[in-house]
């Protein structure tokens, strides 16, 4: 019996020595490759074609038996692992081992990060919001210095505010539509680069005309960057943390109004407006580098709707009403804020050194309004929108009546930021509700609407000041614009309520 077993073992060994190793293993076996074994053929990593074994490579019986023993153990280990945790988990574990052994591995596309891992990317995107916020609002506190440098009137200098806002109005929907299929990180880098170019040209412009053209260029990436940054941040994290990611990106704007804009105003007062604009350019460069280093590559989302179908949402009455209410109703706030520096110094009697603190008050009011607006809008979008625009009208009326009292004027600036935030938050929620099938375009149009209000308010504010009505006039003009916006908003609320009550809901069964 012992001799027979010995004969079987010898026969098996001789067969193993004559048989290539690959034929002894299952076709789908991972073990030999996982353990670094070689076979009679190897796949070309580029073409997937078999390449012959090197001519001097030989398999001895001892090596073959050792390789088979190791492969059997590996197969049993992988089999036990698959039985214990299932084939998918086993494949993931094998993939991790391959990566550890230096093999090529690819990550699952679109897999969300943890919130902690996404914080650096969100911070980089928030930096962009900070720079954009300073670029948009710092100019209001710098108008006296711009006017003096170019030897023009305050109204002519205010065109730098109007042209920037018009750049946002044009760029937000246009770039969003044209770059819909572009890789997200590359698009953000391009927008940041465009912002830096516009800031540098604005800083160095020798004439007012060139500075105005650069300001228009500066505003083009504004709405598209903020909209795409929010989408990217939301896509980086799990679904239950998307609101937190969006809030993190949005934090750049209030921080800009509380810290960046007052700092730019103080810098402009001591070193000139060009130094403040140079600070904005530096913020843009830092954003560009941060996005390049910290934001991962993200492919463009698969479009569920064409650009034409998204544009068709503009045919919906409630979408148009919401955009018009924001474009006109919020114009009064910008009519006042554009000329806030000369109004506070020449009418309220404040020192020029206090202007940065006045701007801080507006930023604090905006932040408080954003905090208050959340629960209010959650309860009722329509009531919050109406309350917000009525509050704006009341504050502007008080400001126009008591501009000469410095304390009241500063308090009005704070409350103007607070009720303005409630109004804008409610309108944004309303617009998203009425255009759920076109979120990218609705975000762009939302930015476009409020920057149209910026352009309209700055332009009309300059007109009433030039007509010898003085710096009280923008606030009173704002009351009129608010009343128009309130009328439009009321029509929207009433018509939507009627259409909702008339809708017949079919009942099953």
C-alpha cells in the first residue's frame, strides 16, 4: 500500500513538472498574480495581449510544487473570505491587497468623501466666495477715492458698481449654459483665472473707461463660480451632509461683508483704492491655487435636461414673477448701499474713518438675517418673502427720514442687511421650488436677478443724486422700488394660491 502511494505521488510530481503552472489553476484565480507568481504567459498592461515567457525562464519541480502549494493556500483563503463576507467584499479586499503590493487600482467614480475629508475642498471654494463678495461690495466704500483719482463725479464713479453687476447678469446664465459639459474643477480654475485677470486690470487701469471694462470682466465669473462651487461641494459629501457643505461654501460671502469689505475700505482710506483692488486680486490668486491643490477632479454631471428645456422654465409665470420681484424690489437696498460712504459722511456727519465699521454693521445684519431666515422660510416661503420686502421698505423709509441722525442711520444699515437677507433667502427658495427641473439655471438666474437689482439701484441712485435731490434721495427711491417689488410679489402669491386650490388631485381606488 505504501509503495502504491509513493508511486502515485511520483507520478503526480512528474505530471506537475511537465505541465505549465497556469493550467493547474482556475481561470479566474487571483492568487498566483496576487502573490507575485509568474505564468507561462503574461498580459500586456496596455493591449491585453499575451506575451511569451522569457526564453531563459525555467520551472523546476521544486519551484512548481512550492508555487502550487502557495496558490492552493491562497485559493482557500480567498474562498473562505468570499464565503464569510460575500464575493463583493472579497473582491474589495483583494483590490486593497493589490494596491498594497503596488498594483494599479482605480477609485470608484463619484464616491462621496467623509465630511472631514471634504473640508479642505470646501474651504477652497469658500475662499472664492470671499473674494467675489469683496469684489462686489468693497467698491461702494471706495467710490469717493475712485472719483477723486479719476477726477469724475460720484455718479460716474458708481458705474464701476453697475458694470460689475451687469457682468454678473450676463455671465451667470451664459457661462452656466455653455460650460454645462465641462469638467467641474477645470471650469472653476478657468473662472478663478478670469476673476484674477479682471481684478489686475481694474487695479492698474490708467483711465476710467478701461477700469469700467475690467469691472465688467471681473463680474462675468461671479454667478457661475458660486453656483458651480455649491454643486461641487454638495457632490463631494454624502447626501445627509450636503446642506452642511453648501453652508460652508456660502460662508465666504458673509465673512467678506463682515471682514473683507471693511478691510478694503480701511485700506482704501490709507493707501488708496488701487491697494484695495490689489487685495482683491491677491484673494483671487489664493483661491486659484487653493482650488488647484485642494479640490478633486469632478466630471461634469450627466445632463437630465437640455439647455433649451431648462430655458423653457422662464415661460412659467411664477418663475418670472420671482425674478422680477427680486430684480426690482431689492434695487432700493443697492441704491442706498452703493452711496453708503458719502451718505454717512456728508449727511449723517460720521468721520470717514468710521465707514469700515458701518460696513461691518451691514455684514453683521446680513449674517443675522441668514440665521433667522432659515426657520422662517421652512415654515412659509410666501410669508417670509412678503415680510422681508415689507421690512426692507420700512427700514428704507426710516433711513430716508432720519439720515441726518448718525445713530439711527447706522442702525438702519444693520437692519437693512437683516431684512434683506430674509427677503433674498425666501426668493431663492421660491425660485428653486418653481424650477426644480432646472437647478443649475435657476441658481444662475437667481444671481443674475439680484445683480440686476444692483445695477438698477446704482444707476437710479446716481440719477437722483445728480438731480440735486442729495444723498437722502436713494433711500426714498428705494421705498418706491420696494413697493413695486411688493406688488409683483403679492400678485405671485395670490395667483399661485388660486392655481393650487383649483388643482384637482385624482384619488386612487
